[in-house]
C-alpha cells in the first residue's frame, strides 16, 4: 500500500497542476479571490512562506510583486515546473519538503504563511496536526496564516452529480453520515465547522473563513455552460462580496481559513 507522499507525487506526476488555475473559470475565480485575501495581509517586502507551493502560481506572483518568498513543495514534478517558471525571478527560494516538517526554518521567521494545498491531502489526524503546528511555529507573532481546504459537500457536488453518487457518498461519509478521512483518499474534504475546530486549542485567533470559487466547478461541467470575460469580471467582484457568508461556504469547492498567530 502506498504512503501519502507516493500517492500525492504519483498524482501530480500525471496531472497538469500548472494550468489548473488558468484553464477554467472556476480556477480563475479561485486565483483571483485567493490573491485578494493574500493582498489584505501581505505587503510589499513581506517575508512569505508557501508550504505546498505546487508549481508556484502564487509564490512567483508574490515574488514579482516584491515580497521575499520561500516556496516548499513535496512533489518533484511540481517543484521542477516551479523552478523552471521562476528562472530569473528575484526574492524567491525553493525547496523540496513536506508541510508536516518545516524544520529547516526557524521559529517566528515569516510575516505570512500560506498552506494552500497540503490540507487537501493530509488524511491522518497526526499529520494534519503537525502541519498546522509547523505553519504556526514558523510564523512571527502577529503574523497571518492561510490554510486552504476543500468542502466535503463540494466534492460530492463537483464529482458525483454526474453519476456514481452512491459510490462517492460511501467514499466520503460513514453510514451515519460522518465525514471520512482515510489513507487511500487522494483529496480529503471537511465540514466547515469540523475544519475550524482543528484550531480550537491552537495559539491563533480566527480572522475569517472564506470560499474562493463558489459553485462554478460543477456548473462548468455542463455542455451549455458559457461565461464571457466581462461576466467573469462581474462575477469575481460579486463573489468577493459574499465569499464569507456562512450559508454559502459548504457549496464552494476550495476555502480559506485565515488566522493570526497570537503575540
């Protein structure tokens, strides 16, 4: 049976992660919304760590804006693309590593820490806890930490409304409708309050929980789906106004939990 690192690395070795945020309307909305939130807390010159940087869409953009960025990525295929795409980019250091062990970095090192991918793939409770603790440890007191996660309900809407609902339900929920997290699970989803509960005993103060891509992913699969650039601009502004509404959070695929490390 493969371990988490092998499962994740195997997936990204055959998946075009570099194009994910640009090739679809829901990816474009996710990127715009996430960047808007990052810019609220990361000023030019800020020292930023991205743990689980993928192919560097956020890290490279932030470095080009003048931030001092450190990018850590687990999957070798993603890291190779990140390094190729960031050639000539100043203020960007790249490392291969795991979000559950950021031991190469000292305590209180970064103004802003981004964990925009690792929580999707951490199915073991101990690994989840370590990843949270490590992100908090390396962030300066008063610094802001972003944790991206996936709604388990959006996993169902995006992947099983078009067939195999029963199989998806059995994969993601117990017979008593509790959310499942298990070893073979490539992407693990959360109930929003379940994810927020992971931080109850942590030395952080909650800032907000926000959706970043709404209902677009399952809708975009329809053959009659169409959205112009003009409509995307309007949707992006409209969605941002409602991104934190509690009644909408379970419908969005990707979400941000944003908190501040206590001083």
